[in-house]
C-alpha cells in the first residue's frame, strides 16, 4: 500500500495525440489523486509541477524540468530509437509497456536503471460466460442413465463456472441440485412440446462447449450431432462410443473422475480470469505513483527492480523468444527520409520542426494562397 501524503504532488500529463493514450491519461488523472498526486492533462509541459510525464515519448520537448517521465512504446524504426536514446539522457524515468521492451532498450544502450515496465489496465466491465455443458437424454425411474453422478458432482464441488443445457424429460429432481451448486440450467422438456424442442435442439448443440453423457447403456445418439458441430464430448468409455473415432475428448466412470474433468476444463479459464483480475486502471495508476515517488525520493535509483513481478515464479508466462524483436521491426519503407529528418531534428533540438517560426510562416502563407484561390 502506498502512503498518501497530505500535500498532493503535482503532475503534468503531456498528451499531444488521442486514441488509446488519451484513455490512459484519463485513467491516470482519475486514480492518481487517491495516491497523493494532483494531475493535469495538456499538450505542453509545465515548469510549476514536480513531474512532467509524456504519454508518447517521442513528443518530448526540450526544456529544464524538475523530473521527466516518458511512456515508451512502438519504437519500431531505427530513427525512433535514435531519438529515444537522446531523450533518455535527460529523462529521469522511462516507463515501458512490457518487460521485453525494457530488455531490448537496455541491450540497445539505454541505462536499464532508468527503465521499468507497467502493464496497462482494463475496464473490469466484462465477466466470463459460463462453460456450457449439454445433455440430451430422458431420465427413467430406475436411474439407468446414472444421473446420480451429476447429483454427487453438485454436492462435491461448486458449479458456478458452468451452465447446463438439457434436452429431455424427467430432470425435475436433478436440476435443483445443479442450481444449488451454483450452476445455471437451461432445460428443454421434450415431453411438453416435442416440435418446439426439436427446433431448438440444433441451436443448443451449436452453442455448447462440451457434450456430456453419463449412462452405461451402449451410448448416446447425441454424440453424432455434437461431433458434427465440432463439440468435444465427455463420455463413458463403452458401447458405440468406442467405435467412433475421436469421440471421447474426456472419459469417466464415476463422479470422482467426472469431478476431475470439470476441474480440469474450468481451471485454465479460471486462471485467465484471476490473472487479470488485479490488472485494473487503478493498479496502472498505483504503479505509476510508486515509481514516481521513488524518482522524487531517490533520483538515480534502479527503477527496473522496483515493481514486483507480474507472476510469482513466472507461472503462466512464456519465455522470451529471441527470434522476435520489438525494436526497429517496422517496414523500412515506412521510415521515410522525411520522417527520419523530422526525428533527427527533434532528437538534437528537442523541438518539433512544425512548431518552429519558419514552419508557422509557411503555414500562414499556405492559408493566404488557399483563401485567394477560393475567391
């Protein structure tokens, strides 16, 4: 937890262009006050703030500012890298979008101690849809379909990640057990309206994530429809299930084995949801606050080691592939000589060539010529 001091630290967020940078700047302005920072967003830096933070690192302008922070991404041409190297001589801190960018910039000669990375956030507006399990069978009083396995499953684990799409009849006693375990149930009782059930059956099959059959009575005809729709099946290894190639994506005989399968298919989904649950825009702002406080308190500290890893022990992460490069990977034809000239001019002067007096005069002349042509 970041200690919030009574006197807010003023920050100028320099934003020249919009799109995603505009959203990031707005989220910083929204959440940073909670961590002891007062923020303004503008096109130009300010001399009366503690920190000037450029949302686009290549928009940096020369000047004597107390602390300079640059947000770094898309260094896809060598001319951009050339500009950034020069800018980072004056900047106190470079905040990258990824650890890979930190690695490549340090390999390209930028002081690693000045670099860190902060993952972007998300709006936390989405929640995962449930895993949809389909069953298509009638139940009988003698329990021949072994629906008791589903009851045992519901009493042994939470089913809040699952939705059951059931076509058949006789499920009235099983459904409450599934719902009590947190599952959602969509039930088409074929005994009530056979024609309507037949019309909806194929649409339901296409919406499934898995098709399930619990019986040991030689097989379920529904597997043919499920497989035709490309749906993986969770089946008992018996009957004609054994004669259909690729029919059984998962097999089980009892409730404990079925519970293991349900845990297995829900675990990767739950891991994905949990992995980004804390990666909110507030966390994005909180991490900025952390590195900025360190910058103010200890200029020259090693920012690369300041923030905790995104995954303890690297769980769930893929190692960097050295064949992939972020730096200077753009189409060489896209780095036109005009762009190269503009960037080198900015690298050495710290100014945008379009903001020079000569450029302003040329724009004024163009406007006069254009107006005369309209007359």
